C-alpha cells in the first residue's frame, strides 16, 4: 500500500493550512523490492533532493535531478523516484493541501514542467529552511514563529514566477511512442499488455524490460496506476463508484474496489465520502 502522510494544521486553531514535512536519508539498492511504488496523493508534494543517483518520474515524464533540485507534483499525479545505482538517497518531501495563495501559483508554474533548478544561493536557502522547518515540526506543536517563517520562505522561493523551469529528458521513441499510446487509451478496458505488444510488434518480455529500464515498473502496474489516478479524480468530482470504475478503464467493479482498498487503505466509496 502506498504511504499516505498525515497532514496537520500549520497554525494552532487554524484549519486552513494543512501541511507536513518529511526528511529521509537511507541507503537504497536498485533491486530493493520493498521500495515505494507509484505515489498518487490527494495533495501537492514538493520534493527537494539532497543526494542520490536518482531521477524523478511524474506521469509520463522523466526528470534528471541533482542536489537542491525541486520537483512539484499536483494532487493525484503519478510520481516516483527512479534509482540508477545503489546509493544514499537523502531528500525532503513537503505536502500541502489546497491552499489558494500557494497552490494556485504551484499549479500555474508547474502545470507542464515539474522540475525547478534554482540558482545555488536559492538552493541553499531552501535546504536550510527545510531543515529548520523539519526540526521545529518534529519538536513542537504549535509551531514557533521561526518554523512558520521557514515554511513560507520555502513557498516564497518556489512559487516566485520562474524563468528557470527545466523540461523532461528525452526518451527513446521506441519507448515514448508506447507511453503516449497508453496515455491516450488507458481508460479503455481493451488497453492491455497483450494489445500493446500486438500493436507495436514486440514481445511481452521486451515490453517489460523497457518499462523496468526507464520507469522501474511493469507495464501492467503502470496502466493500473494511471487508471487509479483517473478514478480518484472522478470520485472526487462526484461520480459514483461504478461510473468511476468504468470511466477509468476498469471493467470489473468488484476487482476495482478490492484493488483500490489494497492500494489506498479505504474503499472507493469511503474515499469519496472522506474527500467530499
């Protein structure tokens, strides 16, 4: 099941700003099967890299990253780290629920390209502010003025109108054509691994090898993740569980409910009630 952080109010007696920050530093092996699968959250995520031989996948795009680089993902966008070697991976993640004065800017600035490469001075400011915010968040509730200041300093730098957004890296056409096909057809139950192999005249083993190489997942898991992302959007928009199931590409409602609960810890119906 995907890890889902618990967001808490930033200010005491103020339920308008919900956020959380996590600092993680661990040695990770490329072949570690316990690593997280695709993340599909209901809130914004700001990932700040500190170290690690990794790239970052958001939806269909892969971004090369290094120390101080920032990835911003919107609610229910599929994302995950891609490991290129066994490495010490150190990073921060900040999660924010809808917050008009901040998330509206994040949505505008990071609508297409998700990678922000700051000047070195701004990278250092963001990293220092993350350590300050994390330390205060871990130690005290309610937060001190200094911790709140650190949180807004991070947002201020990231949300500033940017001219330094970075595009995703290019993928081989033999793979990107398949990814584009899936993005166009995943809501159709007929979009299966077998059909993709037939359409692109490749074997299942070749298809699986390409997905493992570039996205570190299987084609079937990738298709399912895109369907779950779509289903969550439909549920949050008020569609019934059955309609969300069928309109996101699942053909069996019982299977959809079972897999949704296993992945997110709640049934689609309960998720919709909690969201709304």
